[in-house]
């Protein structure tokens, strides 16, 4: 038996693959690890960019929740910073938005298929 595995992000199927049933857990685990690594990378990029441009004053240290990044996004949109810097932040926040699971969860959906 094979399993059809769809990677779904924001209601869009990004990728579809077929795997032998026992291999699926390994594949899903690897995909989740990759997405988490990407989330960490984008979050770090946002934080370093804030520090580089001196915009980190008054911001909490340590790990932030997704809500913390949403609050920061709103705060940055109201700040008087250059258009190019606003654009850069918008791109990074859009990437972060696409990587974070939706409230329903963006974990890969599986369907058993017989072939």
C-alpha cells in the first residue's frame, strides 16, 4: 500500500508525493523539521534586521510567540522608516506567515490510496 502525501500551506497544495506506508512518518517528520528550521531562520533575520537598523529598542528579549511577531508587524507598519525597509520587512513577514501553520494546522494531510 502506498500513501499519498500532500504538503498544504494556506489552503494551497505545495507538493504531492507517494510513499510506501512505513516511510511516511519519516518523511512527515523531516518536512516538519525543515519548516521549523525555516521559521527560525526568518525570525532570526527579522530580529537581526531590527538590531542593525536600531529598531529593537524597547522590544522584549528572548523567544517571541507568533502573536509577538504579529504585534511587531503592526508596529513597524506605523513607523516612519524608508519605503525600501518597509518593503523588506513586508517580504520577511509574508514568508513567516506562509511558514506558520494556519489555526486549523498546516501539517501535511495524508490520504491512503491503493495502487
